[in-house]
């Protein structure tokens, strides 16, 4: 019989049996030798299942049990048992094989079923069908699972229709039916059929008579399945990982978890730890679901709290009280209480419960502190909780780091209190508790606390709340900060005294400052201020004298005292403060003792530089003062008969001037001339330093000298460029002065190079500065129309060992923009630029093309043979560049512009024609050859090349060759 004829008719049970048997013979050895990874075994098992299902359908039509059924039933049992062995193997692909084995086993057992099975057979086949459907569903074979469970539904109906008046099989029927319904429920849930899943769950849980018949283990399993579905719904309440609960899903999840709880609610869990844990898990999940749906139904918050309290009530205080799981329950209860906006007392009790059962760790304490930050609107609650936590940390040996963190948090929260007196009282109370247990802060945390106290005190101070500022500063004098030493407490006393001084409570300020050691200059300065505002001139003068001889004296104090005395018009005090200053100034004028004069200049300049760094500084006044005193410093140094004694002063001055100018470059706008003046002053001081240094001058000093000179010249150029953009015409004398300054700078740098004052590593940087100065000279010379200088500068640059392409580009750009530039000068610059490009091999193809075009135009315009030969040489260079980079692109655009290629082609062709007409056949031949080569780099190049060749041949025929 042909295969076509075999397919055209239904196979008989015997044929089906034979085919099943053949497949079993093929498959069973593979199961025994453990080759379940064979891809064909799953397919063979599915074929067996399909054939067995067909066999069953034919058997049902005949309503007679075939003699082959027993064999199939036995083989089905064998495959079913084999699935257990495969599952024990835990192979990665075992789930697929187990599912196929169970499906084949079920279908074979179904094929061996009696036409009218009894209760036992139905119980067995329904249980097998349910387990098979569950396995297929877990493996993701939803269609096969639906088919099997559809058969299971028929068996369940048949079982339901069989009377059992004696109740012999009542419990077994209940168990098997529960397994079937739960399997249908899980399968429907996995398929996304939530309606069917809920329907099956209702059938399971609403029949109390069936639930009673189930064993505790079966009810636990059922409750676990219901809980898992509820938890999955609860997890899906969040969208895109953001806490945006979908309340409808939360309510649906609650219904599932309520079903789970109803299944095990009445079971005794006293002796069953797993059941007790399951019940707690259900209650926890219910509480979470109630919490998520509380915005839709506020009453759910009460239900959530009730559920949590029921779970917490099961805690064994001696074992589980401090476990992380139950601590999490307390956190959940706190979240519920917060959402239902309970009073401070209830919230504090919840927080205290968490703190009481807190196992100290850095993360646990962080959780508490972060939670307190979220309750910042309940200030008293936060303070009470923080103090309670601090108290527990001190008495439960949490460690010093916990106390330190809590103290910092306490200071932070006190700063947020709108009632200042209460905040200070809370701080002193906590400090006293620390002091009572003799707790002493280490330096690092003590510094952190003092910094916070100063920060909050400064905040009040700058806001004009002097008393509050003084109170905060005074907190820093407590004995718990003794690890910082007397320097810290003195600073706190001084800050508090200044705050009282601001509020004109001079007596209080005086009593506080007297608690500081009188050996510190800053203490004497505050004493001086208090005396001045009290009008006690003699006391103020005494403080000034003590301040000069005190430790850590800063001349800035004298300058500030001078200003204060002047502002208050206290002439006697001003006379004493300015005495040293006036003597120094007189000495500066007489140049009798220049060291004191230079010291004063240094102090003044230091003060000016600091003031320049402050926000909203008066730049015009301060910069003018800085330049004035820098000139004074230069004058004093130049006029000194013994310059060696000023070496340190001059060293400090040039460094300060240099650094100030560097900083000014980034901070000041449109002040290039003033910055150049500062650099120039630094350069003059550097020259004095190198001239009169008592020891060998470091090579770095010459680098700074070069940098200062170069920066000064660069600043002048930048200033002129800005001035030129704002003014239509500038006097030529100004350009001449600029040219001279640039040239002087260039000569200085050249001298340093000639005298080999710097190392070989620094030579490239100096050469780079020279090249830039040459660009500036060319720019200035262009404005002066000093073209010989331009040519000389370009020639000088070309002789340099370290010339750069950027230098020549700058030359070319400057000359190109100048409409008055002679052609020969521009040609020289362009030629030098092009040679530099070709020598280095890295350049902009677009610029190269533009420059080459300009050079060729100039050469061909001269119309001499030598110039044409030179021009064709440049064209050859262009062809060489095109050969190497002709296809280079930036995005979709050619790097060597197409219009330049077209120009090269047309120029070569036209020049060839001109040469041919002038009977210069050899020269014309070269030009035509170039044009033919260039055709390769333009669109339609082949056709153009052929056209050029034809025209060239025709023209050549007209002219006799030599």
C-alpha cells in the first residue's frame, strides 16, 4: 500500500498499536541509558501521545475495550514512572522531557481505560490528568495543557455523577477534585485567563464541605497557590519600577489572599511551624495589599494595622523579637500609621518599638535616621525619637560611631526648630546626658559637630539674629568637645562675643572674651573691637600692643584696625595704629631701610589679592591698587643698594603677581591690558630675581619669565583685537608700540634659548611661544604695512627647527584678510604654508586645496615659463595628495572639495591649450597629462579624459612638433 493510500483512510486500532509499540521500542532504551537530551525523544513521546489519543477516540466510538488496552495501560504506567526518575536527575532540559513523558503516559493510560470506568479508575485517571496538565502548564505548553485538562473536566464530571451513598470515597474524591480545580486555576492564571482562574478559586474555597475533607498538608498547598497568585498580582501593582500602585489590582490581590487565609484560618498551627509561617506570610501580604489600596478605601489602613498586629502578636519575645523579619513588620506598621496620619504619640510609640528591637548596624541606624528625616514636619516627634535613640545607644553599647551619628542628626534637627530656646535646651540636655556618662567625642566627629554649630551660628549671624548666633556658638564650648583642645573653645567664645558685640551687648561680649587666653592675637583683636565700641581708647591701644606681640599675629589685623579707627574718627587710636605703617612708608620714600618697606608692600598686596578673590569685589579699585603697589615693589627693588637682602621678598612678589595674573585670566573679563600689566610686573621682578639671586637660579624660573613675557604680549594683542572690533580706526603709533612690545618679548625668549637657560624638555614650549609671537608680529606688521618685516619673520620661522603648520596657517590667514598685502608677500606665506603641509603629512585637505589654488593662480598670472613649471609642480603635488586621500570623506562630503578638483582640471586643461597655442608642445603635453589624471577624481572622469585626449590629439595634429 502506498503512503498516499495509507493516509487516505483512518488507521485501525491494531495499526495504531503497532506504531505505538514501535515507538516505545525505540524510545525506552534511551530513557534507561540516560540519553534524555536526545532531541528526538521528546518528538517521539509526543507522537506516542498523539497516537494514543487517536486510539482512545476510536475505542470510544466502538464502546468496547480492546484487548490491546491493557498493554497500553501498562506502558503508560511505565512512562509515568520514568518521568519521576528524569525529574530526580534535575537536568537542565528535564522539564520538557518530564512533560512529554507524563503526556504520553497519561494518553496511554487513558487508552487503557475501561469504557465505563468505576470510581477508583476515575479517581486515578483524574489525578493523573491533573498532574499532567500542571506539568505541561509549568513547561509553557498551554495548548497541550488545555487539551489534557479538558479531558480531566470530563472525568471530574463523570466522578461527580457517580453516587457514593456510603461515603467510602468521599475524602479521596474531595482531594482529587481539589487537585483538579487548583490545577485548572494555576493553568488559567498562567495563560492570563484571570476570570477562569478566579472561577476555579471560588469553586475551591466556597465549598466548605470539600475543604473540611482535605488534609492539613493539602490545605497548606492550596493556600500557598492562592497566596502566590495574590502576591503576583500585588507585584504587578507597580508600573515601570515606580511606586504607582494600581488599586484595582491591589483589591484583586487582596481577594486572592483572603481566600488563602480562609483555607488555613481555622487550622491549629501550634505544633506546625510551617503552617504558622504560612499564616504569617498571608497576613503580611494582606497587610501590604491593604496598604496599597488604602487611598481607594481608607478603612483598609485599619485592616492593614490589624493584620500586622496579629502577626506581631505571634512573635516569641525570647527568640524572634529582634529578627529582621519582625523588625520589617514594625516598619510596615509605622508606614501604615504614617499614612493614616495618626497622632504624635502613636507615631512615637511605633518608632520606639523599632528602636527598642534594633540590632545595631550602620545600615539599620541609617534607616532610622532617614525615616526621621521624612518626619521633619513633626519636630517634637523627631527630637523625642532622636533623643530616645541616643539614650539607647549610650546604654546599650551601640558603639561610639552610633552616638556620633545620632549627635550630628540631633544638631541638624535642632537647627530646623522654629523655637530657638527649645532647640538650645534640647541640645544642652543631650550634651549633658553625654557628659553624665563621661562620653568624650573623638576629634573627627567633634570637628563635624563644631562645624555644624558654626554653620548654623553663622546662618543666624548673617541674618542679623545675633542672640541666636551667640547661643549656637556657645554650644561649641561644652566639655564634650574637649578633644579639640582650647583652640576650638576659644574660637567659639570669640564668635559668641562678636555676636553679642553686633547686638551691642558689650558687657556680655566682654565677659565672654575674658574666658579666652590673652596670648592669642585674634583674642586681642576681638578685645580691641569691644574696647573701641565702648569708647575705651586706652584699653584699645593696649590690645593693639598686645596683638602685635601675640601668637599667630597677622598684619591684616593692623590694617583692619587702621580702617576701623579711621571710620570711627578716633584720632588718638588711629595715630598709634598707623605709627608703624607711617614709619614704613617714610622709610620707603627715603629708601633708608627697604626691607620694612618691602614687607609692608607684601602685606598690602597679599590683602589686595585676597580681596580680589572675594565675590562682588570692586575690581577697578583693587586692580589699580595692585598695579600701583607692584610698581612700588619694582621701584624699591631696583633702587635697593643691597638687592640680595630682598631676594626672598622679590621671589614672593613675582610668584604672587604671576599667580594673580594666571587666576585673573579665568576670572576677569575684558581686562587684557591690566592682566598684561600684572604679567609685565611679574616679568620685571623675575628679571631682578635672576639678576641678583644669591644662589643658582632654577631652570623653572626662566620658564616663568618666558611665560610672563609671552602672556603680557599675548594680552596686549588680545586687547588690540577687541579694540579693533569696537573702533573703526586705531592710531598707527599704538600699533607701533604693540609691535615693539611683541618684538621685545620675542627677543627675551630668544635670549633665554641662546643662553641655554632651560632644559631640552622645555624647548618645544618655548619654540611654540616664539612661533605665536611671530604670528603676532606679522599681524602687527600688516597693520603698519611693514612688509619687509613680514617677509623676514616668515623666513625666520622657516629656519626654525620646530616650526609648526599652525604658524604658517596663521601667517596665511592674516595676510589673506589684509586687502593691502602685496602679492609677493602673500605668495611667500602661502608657499611656506604649503611646504609645511607636505613636509608633515597631516593637514586639512580643504585648506591645502585653497592654498594651492591661490599659489597656482599667482604663478600662472605671472605667465613666465619658470612660474608655469613651478605651478605644474604644485599641480603634481595636488595629484599626489588626491592619489592618497582622494576618496577620504567626512560623513557624505569629500575632504578634498569637489570644486577644487574641478578647478584643477579646468586650469590644467586651459593652461595646456594656451601652451599648445604658443607652440610649447612639451609643456602642453605635461598639462594635458595632468588634466587626464585629474579626471580620475571628478565625476564622469572617464568620459572627460577621453574627450581631453581626443581634443589634444586633434590640436596636436595642427601643430608641427620639433
